[in-house]
C-alpha cells in the first residue's frame, strides 16, 4: 500500500499575488480620468526637482478644490513651474494654470468621444491585469502538477488544488469586473 503524506497546497503566496494584482488595478483605474477632480490622477506624474524625478505628492500638497478642480501647493515655491510643466506634459486632458496660491488643475467636461476612449483604456488595463493573473495561475498549476509528478501529492489532491486555484481566479476576475463597472459609472457622470 502506498502512503502519501497528505500535503495540501499552500495558496497563501498565490492569494498575496492576487491581492497585489487587484491593488495594482485599483491604482491603474484611479489614474484614468473622470469628470470629477481626484488627486489620484496625478499619482503617475513625476516632476524634475533637485536633480531627481519625484512624484508630485512628494513635493507638494494636492487638494480637491471643488468638483472639477485640484489645487497643487508646492512646498517650495521655486518648484511651481516644474510641477506645472510636468502636469501639462503628462497629457492627462487637464487644463493647468499657476496663480498666487500654487497650481490650479481643472477637469474639463468629458465629451462623449473622450468618455468612450476612457472606458476603452480602463478595459485595456483590466485585460493587462487578467494577463498578470493568468501568468501567476499558470505558475501555480505547473507547481501543483510537479508536486504530483514527484509523488508529493496524490492525483485527487491535485484536482482539488486545481479547483481551489480556479475559485481564487474566478473571484479575482469578478472583482476586476465590479471595479471596472464602478469606473465606467464614474466616467459616465
């Protein structure tokens, strides 16, 4: 009689990978502009100051100043021009202007065409995240199959592990869908 030490597969690292992918998708979606002012739009904008490239949030305070305006207040007033330039060059579809209180970033109304293109960008970002998820899932499946081949996991456990893995993947995909749905509603406002 063969004796297998029933070793259940440890999904903790896979669950952490999924969590990281979902968090990355959240950040990616936050950077997709909507009609409303949100500081997260500037997370991907880097400014050239003190001989280094830094995120705006590390050289200025960013506040929401009304539904369609952000107020960027540089901690060092000499950086205002560079910050203004960085936001303009980032080509986020925002209008940027400096005044005595810092930099005003305005979110113009979205055209139907722009809304459609933003939804398309959000869907592309979701597809990138799904590819990341598939890649991680494939690694886990390869590892599970290897455990079975090496005699460290019975075939029944291999299939149970595959089912568990698929449930985690399905759950992540449902989260992607609902995050995308929320973003589409935001863009439509």
